């Protein structure tokens, strides 16, 4: 064999082909570590046991809305959330509304809806991204609540009866 025919190792394709697999794994591991450190998924609660125990209380509030015959019509137009509430009993002086995004907790909003007429409540609604939202309507005392799901942008008013939505 002639010395001129021998090439250095880095000029051969096989060492590079064999090193490509582990190199890709190292790069993927660094990217995965960076994503894990910089992003907050927010899915795990520290007090998950207490939250689990409070589910029955929340369900009782949903049943209270049904028992009282509370129904509502929701309308979103021109940056205003308007709720028309009907009930067999008395109506509260104000309503609290929480808009919960289906996947991004950072977009969640909490609003106080003031009464503008008997049974009609409204509040200015900030700009919200389109998508599925859970609307939680509550009385100020926390005795009942309704939890429909809305798809924004909402084109027409929606009727909510006993915690269910029909658009």
C-alpha cells in the first residue's frame, strides 16, 4: 500500500456516518432540556388533593342553578359581554364572569358584570383570541354558578339553561 493512497480519518465517510446518530441525539436532548426549562405548562397543581375534594362543592353550585331555574342568554358584540339572566327567585345586583381559555391559562379573564337593567348585566370585554372558552357565571355570594362553553367569535346570542349552553 502506498502512503499517498492513505487518507486521514476525517476524509472518510464512515466515521461521520457513525457519529451522526449520537450527535443528533445530543442536539435533541439539549433542545428538550431548553424547552423544559423555559416553558411553564401549569398543568400540575400543588394542592391537587384539596382541589379534588372541592369538586363536590362546585357540582353542588351547578345543581343549585338548575334547582332555582336560572337561565341566561349570552351575547358578545362590540367588545361588550352582555348576559340576560332569568330566574324563578330574585336576581343578584351583579354577576361575576370568568372566561377560561381551553388550553392557555394566561388568557383567562375575570370580569364583574354590572346590572344595566333588571336581569341584564354587562361589562367591557378585552380582546380575546378566537377559540373555545369556558364561561363561568357566578352570583356574588357564591351560591350558584353556570359553566357553558363558548366558541369565540360568538356570532349570535346563546341561551344557557342550568349550566348548559345552546347556541
